[in-house]
């Protein structure tokens, strides 16, 4: 906008000088002066616009960086926290599907199985590694989970993570 205003002002000044009937030397000098002033104004306006755009771009980049950091933090917290309804569902399903592995265990002990399984999933372990670990992790009173039971535990744990 400043460029357009400067060009318009220079043009108006040149036109006014031409219409006032000044001598040709004065008109030429005045036109050159107006042209120089207009050029300086345009350069100044261009510099200001460039600075404003650079500042706006830096501010936008900073805002995006902050937003991405906040989103990453929120995602990390969400992964670490287990939804209480999902925990309750897992606990109930575990007890029904594996009464021998659940016998004598309180809900917190079963929740720990889920929490450790979710941590393994978040850590990027393969399904086979996690299932193999569940055979021991779900052990109760010296009775290990069978490979089928461990797979079943994994299958009910994964959606809860």
C-alpha cells in the first residue's frame, strides 16, 4: 500500500508541476526531485514491507513450533495415561477369560499387566515379543499363561492402550 501511495504522490506532484506552467528547466528539476523522492519513498516502503513480512513469517514459524511441541506433549501424556473405562474393561475381560491367572489377584495387579503391555506397545516391540513376555508377566501362583492365553491377553490389551 505504501508503494502505491508513494507512486500516486509522485505522479500527482509531477502532474501538478507540469500543469502550473513552470519553466521547462524548473519543471525538469522539480520532476527529477519528485521522481527521486518517490523512488526513495518506494524503497523505504519496500524495506518496511519486507521487514513486516519477515517478522510475520518468524512469528508464524514460532507459533507453529509451539503448537507442535504442545501437541507432542499432549500425545505423550495420552499414551502414558490409561483410560479408566478401558482399564475396567480389560480387568473384567482378563478375569472372565483367564480365571486361573486372575485368581487371588486384585484389580491393581491386573492393571499392571495392562500398563506394562501398553508400555511395550508404545516402545515399539513386536506383537510376538509382547505375547512371549505376557506368558511370564501374567503368571499367577507359579502358573504361566499358555501361548494362546498370552495372545488373548494381548488382543484385549491392545485396544485399551
